[in-house]
C-alpha cells in the first residue's frame, strides 16, 4: 500500500513508499481504508524527531472499515488516537489513560493514517453520520483537541504520493490545513 514513512531520528527523513506492507488488524482491531488524513503541527514535529517515532505517520483521518465486527464493517469512521490494552490492572480499574501498554496512532509505537490502510482498536472508532463530509470529519481529532472553526480553515488536498511536498506546504506560515488523500494519482 501507499504510505508516508518517517525514520525516527533527527535527520528529517520522511519518504513516500508505494509498496509498504498492509497492516493487519490484531484481535479487537479493525482495518480501515483511509479516505482523507490531515497534517497537523505534531506531524511536523515528528519529522524533526519528536518522540523518535519511526513508521507510518498520521493520526487525523476519516476512512471506511474494510475488516471488523458487524456494527462497524463498511461504516465510515473516525478514531481516537490513544490505543490502550484494556487488560492491564490500570485499564481494568478505569484508569486506561495511564495504561503502560498505551500506543498512539502515528505518534508512539503504532503505525498511523498517512497510508491507504490503518489498523486501530474497534473501541476507538466512532461512526460518522452521513450528513458529515470526509472533509469535515477529518477535523474531528483536532476539534476534540482544541477549538477551531472548520469554516475558518483553508484546506489544500494533496495525493499521498506528494506527501513530502504536502508536509513542506503545511510547515509554511499561512496556516493552510493540508489534507492527504491515499490511493489517488
Ligand atoms: Zn494532530
Ligand atoms: Zn492497559
């Protein structure tokens, strides 16, 4: 599959890979075909070595579940980015925010959404109502994080294959919100 991959050191090495292995959904996870993904400031930090994250970047996205339980299969979803184990003592006692096995999509220990497919825990998914477009839904995570009015954002959509150029565009000071679209030429 197509993917935008970062090396995890401070060499600012990020590259588009046309034939990255597809992710597989572990038990309790779903496989999502990414429709649109958003570039945010955290991604630009990651390119510079933040978190020493190595792998597929990206945590803001909307997509369709291609493999998962019945209530999610075929549905358009967004996903929470913090992935917890659900099984350790802290998770069992409702303290999953402190789960020692926690991974974060495209940020820590787990491949992200700048790719054609991403695997996330089923419990992280939220179904997107039909009345909300992909371009609106992709802002769910940044909106949950801090209040921004979608209408105030100027967006530029790049094919994922131009992901490196898109990251450069996102780093410019005009505050253009850059979106990535996998699977298109
Ligand atoms: Zn973000
Ligand atoms: Zn846990």
